[in-house]
């Protein structure tokens, strides 16, 4: 809905957004894993430390149908609406757009009048998405100046194949407007999408087509280097492919994109999940060089030796636990990069003030394939590991959950992930400390995935002013 004045949760610059009020609520995608076919849900968590319900799930909105596999989600509008060329400056951050990665449904949830009790107001069926955009399996979305950008892993034919790509939705009506690309060049695989608004550049990464991922990680495809290992750069205004950078086929699963929030900066970070040579994970920096985009590996995180008896069948022969970096997040001041090692059960914090020379500044261990590191507020060992990470706008609080994707969960944690959500306090000097009062154990039938914070967070908004 339009308002007479800009939404108060919109900020022209990341510097101003860091002064925003602290979040009181978090929204969490909850995957139902019960044998009986029951719907997934969106959970609402109280994150106000002054509340008697702090760290508890206070509401749950069940989806209308089973089998969605809720995964990533986001807001209909955000601070990018304040860009000088934005056609809808008076939209409001009100609706959560919640896709089903497996069903290709898209749910629209209204967070007003009561943000603690959102309601479903619209469901876009997969047939409409296919007819309007010729895509399926919506994955990641970002609120842009002119609409909602959504990446999709599959084509609209329903055959589990590609190409994947990006489509646009209207901020207010939520109509699927159509395929975004006018010229996709060599791009075929899809995963994440984000941009540099100050550079008129969009960036996309690669995972795989639906038939490559939905039944789990395929060892033959992995060892054959068939999963994504390229990053694509696009002309954002002309909607045309400009450049591909291949990391090298050994760097499999080129996933999360985290561009600098300051629109005058032309760099960002991406994770590659596994190196086929040694099972390590890596972090890459993209930047400008000689008039083009370039990428450089800046961090290697090695696999950790382990007794084969502690490992799932998929890893026994390697006698090691890969870090499996499956998510990263960047603070609004572009100073701190958070790296989630889902396999080893570690969340790392890097100082990237100099993005070419990152420095490890903090680490916390929880869960892990072999370690099963515990939490002071939890009984016994934990499994799963840091997976989806979200950082508050002021950079002081870090939240994460421990489930990746149902079929992949079963391969790396075959005992069955017991899902949880935790909070860390981030010190100004780089340290990390567990909040011992915040440990949310989800019911056994659910696993938590992406977290979104009330009013915005470090991966929800884009800015046009430094």
C-alpha cells in the first residue's frame, strides 16, 4: 500500500540504517519434516530482551498446502525505494514474500496491523509463475527500486531443468511481471541475485537445476564438477548479460552474494561450498580491475580430520569433515563478514575493512557433523550447524539456524537434524559471544531456515546514498 510519507523503516544510507531502533521480532521459515503431509510454516520469534517471552516462538502461520519447502523469503519493499529514480517512493515495508522452493508457490503475508501475527493474503500458484515468467522453483528475492526481484532455479516447463534466472514482481499488487533477462548470454544455472545500484550492475550465482538438487547432493554430479562454479555480471538497466567469471570447476556450488552496502563501493563477497581437491570451502572477493569485474579468492577454510565412525556414509571415505560454508552475511558498515561453516559447526567473523586482506576476528562453535558442540542453555549435544545467518542493522546481534535443505540435511546429518535458533552478541572489536538466554528449540516436526528481522536487517535492504 502507498503512504503519504516514506516508510520510517526506509533509510537513504546504510550509515543511517545503523541508527534504526533494535528489532523486537524475527520471522523464520519453518520446514515441516513429519512423515505425515503437513504444511510448512512461518514462525514469529520474540527477540526483545526486555520481554517475558524473549527467545520464544510466539506465533506460527501455517501455509495452506503441504510440500512447499519454505526456504528464503523477504520484504515487498525496502530502502531502495528511496533511490532517486525509484518509481514507487511511497510503498511500505509491510508484506513478506514467502516462496516454496519445491512447490513453486509464492505466499504473500501481511504483517499489519499486528506484526506478531501475520496473515496470508494471497497465494500465487506455480501455473501462474510459469505462464507469466516461464520459471519455477523461486529461491531468493530482493526488493529493488522498481519491484521485487526473484531468482528461480528452474524453467517453467515442469521438467526439472533449466535455464534458471530472474523474474520481477510488482511491489503492491504482487503480480508476476515476467522474466527479467532480455539477453542471458551463456548463463544457465541460477541461485542468488543481488546488485550494485551505484554501478548499475546485477550479479547472479549458480547452484543447479531442480533435478540436480531436489533429491540431495548427487556425488556423480559433484565429482564431475557439474554444479555451479560461475558468477555472472549484468547491466542492471539494460537487462543484459555482460561478463562471466569462472572460479574453476573444482570450486563447486558458488552460492551467496553479499555486495558492499555503501553504493560508492564496487566490491562484494561470495562463498564456494566445496573444493573437490581437498574439501575446503572458500570466500571470494569481486571487485573492479582494468575496467572489468574480477574475482580473487581471499579466504580458505580447510576440512577437519575425523574418525570415519563419526561421519555419514557420504564422507566416510574422506576421513574428514568439510566446512561446508553455506551462508555468509555482511554488516551494514561493510566491516564484518560472517561465515557459516555448516559441516564443522562453526560461525566465523572476519574483519574485512580491507576486503583484500581479511582477518579472522571471532569464532563460535555449535553442532557440527563430528563435534556436536553444545549450547549453555541446551541439554546435551547439538547437531546441524550454523547455516542461515542474519545480522541486525546496528551490527550488534547475530542470529542463525541450523538446517540447510531437507534432502541435503539427511545426507550430512542422517540421524535427523534437531532444529534450533540462537543469537550471538557481536563486540565492537570483533569478538563473538553466545547469548546464553537465547536458545530456541523448534518442535521435532519443524526445521528453521532463513531469518528476517522486523524493520530490516543486513541482507534485506539496498541503498542509493553513501
